[in-house]
C-alpha cells in the first residue's frame, strides 16, 4: 500500500477511520460524494484544502478494501 501514502488512520482523528493526510476528511466521505454524483472538480471546489491525488487515493483505497477477503476460521 505504499502508493496510498495520503491515507492515514490515527485513533484520535475521526475515531480511527481512514482519513486524508490526517485531516478530518474521511475516505468514506469522499467515496460517498462520488457515489452521490459529485465530480472530482466539485469536491475540490467544496474542499479547497484537498488535492486531486487525495481523492484518487481515497478511491484506490476504497477499491482495495472492496477486494479484500475475509477468511473465517473454524472454531476449535
């Protein structure tokens, strides 16, 4: 995940959710905005402290999470 260097998770920021560069902007918020039909340019206009690469990494991180598999271990 080296290419996701803008995604941070800190227990004291937004309850440990994945955020953009330690700010109080979560990956979920970015993905939700895209899912609601907002363009990258609209998000950048609404949040001028974000950069285009922040949004691209948020989308890559969300895609990576969606591909993750959960392995259920048998009970002993």
